[in-house]
C-alpha cells in the first residue's frame, strides 16, 4: 500500500516551505526534502507532529539531521495523514504489548514450573516447604514489563486473546496463579503438612518424653523451618521440645543423627541435652550415638583443629571466671608499674568518674537528704553538694590537690515549692579566680557572687562538663593563677568522704567490656568511632577516659594470649565462624539446635549463622529473652530480640504454657518483666493449681533479724507439713531454694537447718544466677533490700560502646534476674526485707497489688513513707529529750516530721 502527501503549489509558496514529498511504503514513511531522502517508521509517533492552520497545515518531523518544519499541506490530506499516523501508532503499541505479553506469559510459565517442581519435590519427600525455599523462588520470580492488571486486560480483549501463545484456559490458569498470595498459599500448604505429620508420628509425640507433648511443643517439633526461633517461657519444656525435634528428624529420615548438633551455653547443659536425647532415643528405638551435644566453644575448638591440624590452646585463666579476673588484675598492675599516666588515669576514673551522669533534665541520684529535705551528693572530701556535676568538679579538684571552697546557690521551683540545684560557686584560696558552674546548662544569666572586685570569672556549663572541655578550661585557669595540679592517687581520703569505686569493680567492668568488644569484633578504632557517634548529651568525657584505660588493657590481654600461643573463647568462636564463612571448613550438620539463646553473644550468633549458611541447613534456636542474665559473660539479649535482623526470614513460635508456676505467679512475674518494652511480648499460661499464696513478703526491724525470720518461716512450713495443711513435694519432702543475689547472702541461711528441718524440707542455697534452669516447691529471697536486689553496680552504660544494641531500660538485666528468681517456684515465693530498706523491686510488686508486706506473724505492715527520700519510713526513736519521729534511713536521710505544738491550757 502506497500513500503520497505533498504541499499544494500555493501552499508551498505562501508558507515558504521547501519542496517535500512524503510517501508511505508498507510500515515506513519515505520523506524527500529538496532531494534529501529520510526514512521514518510508521510507529514512530513521537517523531512527528501536525500543526493545523486556518488554510494549510505544517508538519514538524524529527530526523537525523534535526527537526524539519514542512508547510503547505492542505487540511484534508493533513487529517488523513494524522489519522494514519495514529492508527499506525496504535497498531504498533498493540503489537508491542502482545509481544511483551507473550514474553511475560512464557516467563510466568517457566517460574510456575519451578514452583511446581519445588513443591512436588517437597510433597514427595514429605518435607516442610521452608522460608529459604520460598525466598529463593520469590527472588527468582521474573520482573515483568507488564503488571498483572495489564496482562488481564490483554487477555480479556477478544481481538487480542487469539494472538496470545497458548490455550486460553491454560493462560487464564497461569495468570490466576501468578497473582496469588504465594506466601499465604505456602503457609496453608505447610499447615496441611503439619497436620499430616501430626497423625503420622503420634506415637513419637506421646512417648518421646515423660508426658505427651503439648500442642505448642508439637508445632515447634513438626515445623521444620530453615530459620526458627522458639521463645520458651520458664518451665515450658524447651529441653523436651529440642529432644523431640531431634528424634522426629531422625525417625522421619530428614537427616542422620550425625547431621545434628545441639549447642549449649555450658558443659552442664550440654551433658543434660546428651543424656536426655540418649534416653529418649533409646525409649523410641532410635540410634542416638552420633548426635553431638556440646558447648559453642567445644564446637569452635573442633572446627579450628580440623582446619589448622592443631587444636587451639585455651589457658585456664581464659576459661575460669575467677582466674580470668586475677589475670586481668595482674595485667593492670603491670600497666600501672610501667606507666604513671595509666595509673593516674586509672585512679582518676575510680575516684572522680565512677558514676555516669543522668540525662540532662533528669533528677540526680542522691547520696542523702538533709533535714530540710534537700537531696545531696557527697564528695571525696566529705562536702554535701547539690548534684553529681558539682560532685565531679569537686572530686576532680581534690584528686588534683587543689584547695577550694564551695557555695551552692539553689533556686526555688515554684511548681513543687522545693529548692533545686541552680549554680554553684567554687573559690580557690590564695587566688582571685572565681568559678561558677551552671548544672542546668545555662550560661550567663545567673548573677555573680564574686568576693572581690578584681575577681577573675570562669563560667562552666553542663555541656562543657559532659564533653570534657570544662576540665581543660579549669586546668588552664588554675595554672594561670599559680596553682599546680598534683594528681595523686595515694592522697589520703577523709573518713567522712564518699567511698571511691573499688578496684575490683572496675576490673570486673573491664572484663565484661572486653568480652563484648571481642565478641562483636570491635577493634579499638571501632570503639573510638562508636564514641564519636554518641549523642552530645552523654557523658562522653567519662567514656573517653574509660576507652583510654580499656585500649592498652585489651592489647595486653591479647599479648598474654599470644605469649602462650593461645586464644580465648571469643577468639575461638570468631575464628571458627571465619573458617566456615571462607569455606575452609564444610559443616556436616543439617540441623543446628542452639539452647539458651537468650544468653548468646554476637560471636555465638555469628557461629550459628556460619554453620547454616549453605542451602538446606536448619537453625533451631530456643530461649527466653525474659531470662537473659549473663551480660557479664558476653551475652547480648538483642541477638534474640533481633533474631530476624541477624538470620533473615524466620519463623518465630512460642511455648507459652508453663508446667511449673501457678497462674497467679505467672501473671505477677510477667507484669513485672514486661514493663521493659524491648522484651518479646508473650502471655504465659499455666494449668498448675495454686497451693496457698504465690507471693509473700515479710518485714523485720533490722538486718540482723533476717536469719531468725527465715528460721520461723521454715518452722511454719515444717509444722504445716506435719499437720497435713500443705502437701509434701515430689519425693515426700518439700524442696526449698534460698536464692541470694550474691554468695554472701548464704549467711541468712539458718544454722543447723538440716538437723532441725531435714526430715521434711530439702533446703538448698543458690545464687539467682546459678538457679537458672532449676526449680523448687518454695523459693525464699532472703535479702530484698535496697542496693542489694537490684544490685546498685549493675548495667554500667559504658558497656553500650561494645554492644551495638545495648538495652537501656533501667536495671534491665537485674529485672530479668529477679524474674528468674520468681519463676523457680512451683508454689510460693517468700521475700524478706527490712524496715526502711525495701528493694525497689519489692515496692514495685506492692504497688502493682501483687503482694502485701506483713510482719513475720502475718500482721499487715502499716507505716508512713518518708516524704523526702526514696525508701525510708517514719519511725519513732528515743533521744535525750524524749520520743521523736524521724526517717528510718537516718543518717542518710535526716528528715524529721514537724511535731505538733502542745495544746495550751485555758485559764
């Protein structure tokens, strides 16, 4: 077909257009302009444009020589050309869409074939269709140029459907499957598979442990995801679930016993896993000899030995906590001997910077309260200052041998009608230097209180103190006024002064810091970068000083290992993981089971991830983030709470039914621990019947009466057993744990208890940490006292430098430890406290209505809280002038309620 267009003679003259002619030949246009020939595709609609005029129209055509403007075309030919062009463009667009649609349908069919093949293989092998397989298919899903709606529109067009490749019914089926929710379909398929497996292995589920598995345990056993986290409440049977999963995998032929490894936190737990598995496999008639239950570190050591041909040496001081502490203390002593600067900085941190600063705007933790109700912080020299910032300045001056006088200038808070710290003046005898510090961050508005007209003024702020600039400015000003700084760690401390941080506490803090830094693979440069990234409101100067201590200690620790041609546990885990990541070792395990995952370190998590990096491997991690209590040993609870971020698409299930605690105890302990929003939410359920009060709290007048109060409580238990008022425990006696926060709490255990109560009571003392995993009928917490439980030394924020996702909730680790203590009980938790010295945790339970505090006789305690301090109560005392009321926390709190004036007799 050929069409011709050219300008009319008059049109060409009047439009002054060149001589041109346009011919259509099949699917192209041939344009001749003044003898030059151009070729254009009919479908190239974006290359031309018709501009209509009153008489003649013109064409704008893009060519390789640029845009041409051709005039003189009459209206009718112009309309004909425009219609032809539009029709050609539309036809071309349809052709293009058909081509894209047929290409898309072919790619869809290929992908659906992959899906069908994978699903048919899983069905034939009776396997779970894992998230790993699903993600691989989703990643392989083709990216099409046409979306689903466009494909359906082409299919629904009766003029286009015949031009699609394939049978219409098959095309329709492919399009319907393509647009399905595949994740929901795979979930439905797995649910059907689980129900089939449930029926197929019912005898195993009933016999693998002493009692048949619960529905939650069964689901955890039969779900065989590639990455799976089981959040198991206290007493919910997590070990039974692990053993049953291993038995199920072997019985169903999913893997051989030697392709399973069970990783435990310590040797005792690994031994229990091995024994429980062997017993269950023997009961089921399965071969269990090749299942490897070991600690993370034992497996890491095996991997390194197989790669290098030599088992790595781990010194005993890198294994035993006490010897590790002694080794670190020796390292620090040698660093002190070699470097006066290091020794000075060490004692500077202990004496001056042991306490972190609270966020700006928050109340300062108090050392005490004066008789007017004002809180104070005590300095090394013994003064009472208004806040911790002023205390840091005073202690820095004292440590550097600078004499000073201190004058506070509090301001009245009209909202609370109380005096609050405002600014403080420091004067330096023998100089004209006058120093004002503004703890509230203000700078220049507070009037000066200079003692002389020629005083040289130095103003400092909270921001300068937190950054450390304050100390540089103050040192420069003091030096300019003839005062020489003399940092002396051996300077005698006044008896009435604040007690500095003990060396042992700082050594313990550094040991924990080193564990986390090495576990996370953080070199000193990485730690310094993390320091720079801290918000400006943090006490960065303190953190910087800590890093100046930690860096040479970390180097010396590694040098000590190198001197023995040895490595420590963190090195072992990271080195083993690196060999796996590099492909230098191929793990034989298809199923990696990790117990107590709430106490995993980053290095442990890295090893687990490396063990299952090859396709077809399964990770089954079990734990309870509510019971993560080993931060001091390198544990990082965020490994569990952020499981999917570390390990990718994962299935998270829960064991929420406990077989231990009564429901009322579950409710009280769950409410307590759940106040930390970083914990994984769960609702713990129990069918265990309550036997009496699940929580009891007894208060005595003084600490020296605690042991006798516990003796009386045990005596009542014995009497109730003898009378039949309460039932005995599992072996005919009532098991009782006395759980201390520290080993020193063993002193509250009554002497000669075995002779007195041994026939009816089985009494054991454990620390709360050591009690993890154990249980008893009755739990006694003998020392629910302030600064004891929770420990005042726990959770130094400086550890956050070595932990990418540090938990910043107040006393988060201590709260989890208290939860562990509460949930050891099958019946009752009895807590003991002292008047005016109650633990904040006990007060919280009282406030929540979970427990009422009574005397040992059972009478409710009715007392008036001190309106000034944070724990004392008003008590009656006797003095030279008779009876008076005061706070039980005296001398820490010197508040005395005002005495009512005696009535005057009328005459």
